[in-house]
C-alpha cells in the first residue's frame, strides 16, 4: 500500500499560470465568436475544462475576465509582432518596414479572431493610449516619422490606424478563399507587399529603401534614360 508521501508525490502539481493562460485562450475564442455580452466566467470554465471555483479564483467577475482577456490579446500581439520588445526599448531596434509588415500580416492571417478582438476593443475604448500593442506600434511609427526615412508631416495616428485596420480586416476577406496554410501565406504576402507599395508612394522616402523589391515599385532613386524615354512616348 502506497504511503502518504508516495501519494503526494504522484499527485500532479497545479500550475496556476498555465491554468490562467488556458482560461484566457478559451475566453479569447468565445469573445471573438459571441462578443462581450456572451462572455461569462462559468461558460469559459466549462469550455476550458477547468473547475468553476478555480476559474473564479483567477477571475472574480465577468468584467475582470473581459478586461484581462483583451489585455492578453494585446500583449500577445506585442510578442508576436515585436518579440520581447518593450515600448521604451523601441529606440534601440533598427527600423525594418518589411519585417514589421510581414510579421503583422502573417500573424493576422493565422489569428483572425485575435485581430477582430483587438479592433473591437480599440473602437470601444476611451483609453486607447494605454493599450500595450497600440502604444508599442504607435511608438514605432513616431520614431519612423522623426527619422530621415519618412516623408515630412505624416499624420502619425492616421497612418498607424490605417495600417492596423487594414491588416486585421484583410484576413476576414481573404480567408474565405484561402483554406490551406500555403494559400494563407500567399494572402499574407500579398497584403504585406501592397502595404509596402502604399508606404513607398506615401509616407516613406522611396530613395531611402532601394532594397525593398516590391512588384510595381521601382527600386532606383531616379528614372533612368530608358524609362524617361518610355514615359515621354506615353505622354505624347
């Protein structure tokens, strides 16, 4: 017969952080599907396979669960798009428009429900400046706008909002016709390339990014003789 010590040793240890993470993952899925009104601690506990008492230990109220879930989504975006970068560290990282565009597009395509949650949260919020992902992304845009890489007088808030709204709404449109992982990757690349094209003709000084080989966007800093000749013929 097993001793008390043996039974204690065989009993699996609880991992509060893992339990909390599992609850938040399920809460995010239900929030994306049913909206804030359909979210409850008891329902999330049932779907997550967690004891109700345990769930209420982590989230005493529905309001706390909703708040912590939206914060979790924003922090997940930060990690997936920027890695472990903190808002105050953004000055230390080289500006890389292609990497940022591709990270955003790929994450949004594979996690459309999280993008929808983030957008809906931001549209309802009266304290957008405190959102972790918005703060980090906006800091990145601020730094870009202040650099020699950008065109002058960029409206930073509008620029950031347009880019983020586009990247999180594109999967809603694209995934209807993209079922496989390869098709989703293609759709994500299409968005990333087009976002760079817009930027190269708008906010970015194109001559500062000759390495960005985007279809339809000349990489050279000025038109060569042959291109100017073709342009004159078309104009004539």
